[in-house]
């Protein structure tokens, strides 16, 4: 199969922030190597995406959901007659919104970090509230109520990674977060105590196969920075985390192929933070921790075939720039 492997930030070239270009470039190199190893003819973008998509059998898109980019590229590839090795536009649109994702997961009974839109919260603060009496669903799910308390985490509703994520230590910090929100909606979440982690799930017709649990190294000060992670993360709740990730993927119609689920591993169980309908940076560690071909397994799942048994026997640490080393 002739496949166009497209990564948004490397395609932008010098117009993209250097850190994102490095991270995207590492994922693109890893993906193209694995697709080539699986026997596919792989090309990358050297010009127009739409023109390139017309000349291949399939497209694997690695792009942020922000401002609808991933959805638009997916629709463009489909309009060009190419098969997309990833999620459907409707699934991307839902997963792109942290607020809508949290609502969908709550309805499905999936444990999720409570997520609220920033605008209504700021309005309540402006009308005289201090934030302390605002109520939200607890980690037990819908119907379990407990009060908001600072610090809170404010982030763009359609942001990716740690982009623009900030810590709000009081109501004044939340009000200030309204200034940049002209580019899109913002949401707030409690700062949950626990271990940041992720599970990649290979989603296909009637099946969802979770891969190894990976840690996420997040540097948290006033702003948050993603610095890579470790895989496999050996914990007693690893199996439960993988099961929760599968349930999250099943709760969002239209997800397919490689899907990344971010979680917080808490004393009360795993909570979903967000769902990423695309390749994530943890792919760099996952592919190094197994002899299996993760990209080939994702395509097999997409096609309704068994991806085979993926055993993660090598423990590795990876960073956002593509460096991988034994742990």
C-alpha cells in the first residue's frame, strides 16, 4: 500500500515552533520507518497536502486537533479519495473538545477528571462567588458531589499536550485566563493528585486493544511542560488503567486506529483526562519497548484483523525530542 505519512509541524517547516517541529519530526521518522518495515511504500509531503493525498492509497495524519486542523486534514484526504488510517471526522470533532469528551465519558459511566467551561465559572466569580462553593462531580462519577477548590488547571478546550496549560491559584488567575480565550474556549479542571499516565489503544471494528501503560513526565509550575515518559509503567493498577482507556475509546463513536488516552492514576482509581484521536509522543517509547510493529498492528486493527500479541519486554524512557534509552 502506498501511504502518505503527514506530520503537521514538520510540514510547516520554519513556520512551526522549533520544539514542536522536533517532537513532530521524531514521530514522523518513527512512523515512516515502521510503515516501511511493514512493507508499505511511504511518502511524505513536499508540497500540497491535497495533491499528495490524490497520489496515494492511504494517508496517516499526525496533526493537532487545535482549531479543527486534524478534522480538516482528514476531510481533505477523504475528499481526495484516499483512505485515512485514523479516526473519522465526527470522532475527531468530539474528542477535540475536552469539555464534550468529559461529558460523553460521564454519560457512559467512564471515570473522568471533572471538566467545566471557564466562561460560566468566571461569571459566577464576577457575580460575587469566590470559587470555593462551586460544585462538580466527584471521581466516583455522576451524582457524587464535592466542592471546587484551588488550585485549578486552566487549559484551551481544544489544546494539545501542555500547550497553554496554566495553574490558577485563585479566582483572579481564572479571570486573567479569559484574555487569551478569544482564540477559543477554555476549560478548568481540578488539580488531581496522582500519577500522569497514558494508554495507547488500537481501535477497529468491534475491538479495541490497549497497549502498555506509559508514564507521563509533566513539569508543573505556573505553566505545564511535557517532557516524555517511561514505558511500560509497572503498577498494580495498570490493568485497570488499560480497561478504563478502552471504555473511553468505546464511548466516542468514530475513533479508529491509534488513539491515545491520557489519565491520572489516583488512589481512588484511574481518571481519564482527555482522548487524543491520533498518534501521540508515547509511540516513540512503545515501539522501542516491543519487537512488534506498532504501526502495522494499528492498521490490522483498523481493518478488523487481529493486531497480534504485542509484548512489551524492554523498559525504556523517552523524551519529547525523540531520544529513547533503556530504563
